[in-house]
C-alpha cells in the first residue's frame, strides 16, 4: 500500500513539473546601433594592435634586436596595447 | 697508512670549511636608460612623425629604478623595488627592461641549478618559466665595482655576431647568480649593459645580521621558455603576424 502511495506521489509531482514547463521563443532583435558600436570597438582594438606593434618593432629596431627574441618587447607591447584599449571604452 | 688517513682528514676538513663559508647577501642596483633618448635622436631621421614622437616620449618619461638581488647559498631572488605606475600615456621603459613586476629565482642546490622567471602579468595567471643559461663569452678585462674585482663577459647575437649584452661579474662572491635571466657565470653579476640600458650595483651587503630566507614561489605553473612562448603566440597571434 505504501509503495502504491509513493508511486502516486511521484507520478503527480513529475506530471505537474512537465505541465508547468513553458515553451520559450527566442526573439532575435537586430539592433543596428549595437552592431555599429561593436564594429567601432573592433576597429579601435585593431588600431591599438597596429599602433602598439609599430612602436615595439621600432624600439627593437633601434636596439638592433628581433622583438621575438626578448620577452620584454612583449611586455612593452602589452602595456601599450592595454593602455590604448582603455581609450577605446 | 698514517699518510692516507691524514690526507682523508684534511680532505674532509677542507670540504666542511668550504661548505661552511656560505655567504648571504643583498645587492641593490640602479637601472637607467638615460641615454636612450639622445641615442634615438641621433640615429633615427626618416620616421613617421607620430611614431617618432611616441618613442621619444617613452624614452623621456622613463625613470631610473632600483632593483634588488637577495641570495644565500641555495637560492637567489631578483626583483624591481619600485612599483610600475599604471598610466595610459606613461610606460616606464627602464622599469620594463629591469624586469618590471616579474621575479627571478635561481636554485643552486646540489641536485638542481636553475633560473626561473615568475610572470603573473602577461597571460593573466602565474607561470614559473625555466630559463636557459645564456651563451657567455668570458673576456680578460677587469674593473672594480663597489670595491669588488669584476670581469667582463658578453653575449653575442648569433645573427650578426655583434655583442648584444655585456656584464661584469665578481668571483669574489662565488655564486652563479645574476640579474633577471642573466646568470651562470663564475661570480655574481654586478653590472649589465644592453644598448642604452644599464644597471649597476650601488650597494652590496654581505652576511647581514638577519639571514636571507628565500621561499620558492607557490601556485605557479612550471613551464619551459619554449612552452611559454607557444602560449603567448596563441594568446596574442596579432603580435606575431607579419
């Protein structure tokens, strides 16, 4: 008898859970303004890469170095790049 | 028999006295790039105005920094004392060349001799990078730094065979410690010159009252120089693109 009651409780609870589940619709809203901002950000980041890289390669050239040979050139690049990115915000 | 016994005793006594002569110490260096600006002005003529002005600004804004090498018989630790100023327009070139926020450890045990860089900046987590011993060329030139007899050693650029790094080391402090990842000479490095960057010992404290204790860094991933380079290439492919 106990088993039967437990089975009924189980069926009842799972059944109500299924019934309460709602179907969700995904609404894709294309917002031109949002896209424009993202593109601007990407452009700015890309500019930052070129700018920081240009500076680092110039410094390395001035030192007669290959920037890939020394870790500190990457450090200089990262500092310039992240500093420049902050200006994009 | 007696002679052999005496010889053995002398050998062991000398061994104990040699290991007993452990030196603790702290060396303060002053790093500068003060000649970078004038050197660049003389050398560069045909550059884009914007790049030129940015680089001149970088050299002009670079400030001298102090760094420290602490050591005992088993380990050394090198780091820059001054903190890097976080400012968009102002990167301290000398600070970066002197090692920036990185820490450099050298292990000098019987089992292991290794130099590692602790880098927690570049990839957003802490890595302990194992450095290769530089290919030194020892020279027979000497000079005194802070009263210590120093000898010259250089590293040549394999591409053009020109000297890229010059250091002065002292066998009077007989450990193979150095600054940053420049190590492996028969004495502690007291001066380093790389292009317009130079760093010289300005204070040497040997066997201070309080013994120098250096803890090994924790929570850092151990990695080789090659592996770290691969990771940086993956994280920043744009830098390596031609």
